């Protein structure tokens, strides 16, 4: 099964329900960051319990969106680096020895991005 189509966007605050992230393709809400709620003196759930929490939730939502929306491009770039730069190394050369750790890091990042690790 594939994930909800990208790009995703922040839809803003949905009253006191929290911050929604939705697909711009099918407008499906893919995530909702709900506020920490406290009951007020009358036993009713209050809205966000602080402006600081609302700002943190918004920053987290924006971070998620940036990460999701650039995922494919970053993965493509890493694969190009792995193939182009590291594929042209001369085995045993000084450059090859110095870049083995970097190549391993690039391959590990690709595996994580592809959900293989």
C-alpha cells in the first residue's frame, strides 16, 4: 500500500481540534496534531493550554510537511551521489579509502528513506 499522495500542506488550526496536515492532491487529512487539553473548572475540555504549546505544535507540523515534501527529491539526490560519485572511485585509491565511511552513511540513509532499516 502506498502513502497518501504528496505534496502535503498545513491546513491551519481547526478550531480547538488541533493542526491538520492534508494532501494537496486529494485533500485527505493525513495527520492531526491535537492539543494537550485540560478540563476547566466545569469539567469541559479547554482549548490549547498555552500559546507556547500551539506554536510548538505548528512548528512540528511544518517540520513534518517539509520532511515529507522533500523526501523523494532527497532520496533521488542520495542515489545520484551514491551512483555517480562513489561509482567512479578507483578501488584502493586515497579517495576511495577516505570516502568509504561516507559511502556507508549514504547507503544507510537511502535504506532508511526506503523503509529498509
